[in-house]
């Protein structure tokens, strides 16, 4: 016991150097003194390990630190956790036991994720379809057929045009024989009633993805020149957290409820990356609470419309059409530079012959 106390004291001194004051008396806040983001501990593991002791109101994991904090709704819950887990729960690095200490208050840390905002242009329509419609759409793709594609992180099926994930684009000259199923028509009839801004949106490309728990998709921006604005995706079977990030470091965690339709338009479509972190649980933060959402099999229907011609958006930093034009200009400049070099070399080769014919010697003509 004394050995454990000495270890905790050493870690408490390290916390104090960072301005974190520990408490001899139980408080609502526990510091996990020897485990944090830098050595592999996650919010999911903390919730799975600690939620049995009572309601968790906050989890704080400072970037670049080997400690973190769990705040319970009551001192009773935090004290129970302390008694049962301190020096006994093996979730620290290399399966070592965690070392706990009560602290007086949570440190002021700017959290790099935002849960209560959405990127400009992002719209979420909750309960967009019924449970019966959800079942119909989940049964429609027939993922057991050999005709589907199978990727590392999910199963996928395409309609209208094949979306090629290796180049994040489609081959517009080779449409697929399978068009978007007529069973999807009701979605856009309903969309026109609920959101007349997109009344004219008629997709001609559909990608259906099947995600098992633990699977995800890397963050990306759909190629501008491939599809027009907007992109729409229907979530079936399970809720999911989708991460949106922009170039200045903003990171929004967006909960997509089961049977919801997400519409990515304008800035959210053209400038923000979107992706799904591969994991089996999602940590949901709302109303000063942290909850764990267990992922189940999820199917997404992503509808797009093929763009004809180049993109002319204002989000040039992510626009492949702009890069293509810039590359064309630079190629032309390079060609001109090479041509000038070639002409100069040719001139230098023929210059001696010209000099002899004209009788040029040391800059004078005789």
C-alpha cells in the first residue's frame, strides 16, 4: 500500500507542476495520473470502465499529456470509482494499473472538438424516413451478392456510376447498367416538401456503404469536378458520429441519428473534410453529460449528381478544377521556358559560323 501511495505522490507533484491541485478529500473529479492520450487511453475505454459507478458529466483528455480527468455527477460515484479502481484497474499503458487522485477543479483546456456546432451549409433532417422505409432500404442492396465491391473498411455497392475510392472520382464516360433503384424515389419527393431549396436536386449516382462496428472511412472532400452541390446521405441501422474538419483547425463532431438525412452543401461540401473514425463506440457529449453510443451495423445511402464541366466554386484551396487550370498555366510557362533555352542553345551553336561569315573579331567588324 505504501508503494502505491509513493507512486501516486510522485504523479501528484507532476500534476502540481502543471497547476493542477489535488485534494485529500473526495471530490467529483478524478485524475487518472498515469494514463492519457499520449499513451493510448481513450474516452471510450474510460466510459466503459467507469460508467457503472454513476453518471459521468465530463471527460477531459489534455493533448500531449499522460494524464486525464473524469468528472462524475456526484462525489459518491467518484469515491466508489476511486475505491474500486485505484491501483487495481489495468487500463494504463502496457496493461498496468491506473493511479487515481481527487482534484479540486478541472484545468482550463481548449478542447479541440466541438459538439454543439455544424459547418456552414450542413443540414440534418431527423427522422426523415420511417422504420418500415428503413427496413426496405436496408434489404434492397443484397450485400451477399458477389457483384458488390468489398473494401478494407466496409462493403460497397454503386448505382449510376461507380465511385472510385482510389482516385476519389467517377468515370463519367462509363455509366453503370444499374441505375438508382426506383424504391428511392420517395426520398426526393419528400425532400421537395421538406426543403424546397433542393427541390431541383435529382441525383444520378448512388453509393451504398455497409459499415460493421469498428469500421469507418478516412476524412476527405468529395472531388469538386466530379459532383455538383449538394451531397446527401441517409443513415440506416445505427447512429454514427461523423467528424468534420477545416483548414484552420476546427473539428466538429456531428451525431447522425438513425434514419436521418444529412445534406452537405456550400462550405460544408466544398471546404470541410468529413470522415468516420473506425471504432466500436462513439462518445456523445450533450447537456453536460458524456454517454457511450454502441455502434451497430450501419448502411448509408449517399446520393450525388454528376457535374458536367469544371467546378467554378469560390473554395479554391480544395478545388481540383482550379488546380487543373493552375497546372495548365504552369505547364505552358515551363514549355515557354524550355523553348527559350532551346533557342538560346541553338543560337550559341550557330554563332561561330555567323561570326566567320560577317568577319566579327573582338567585337569589331572589319
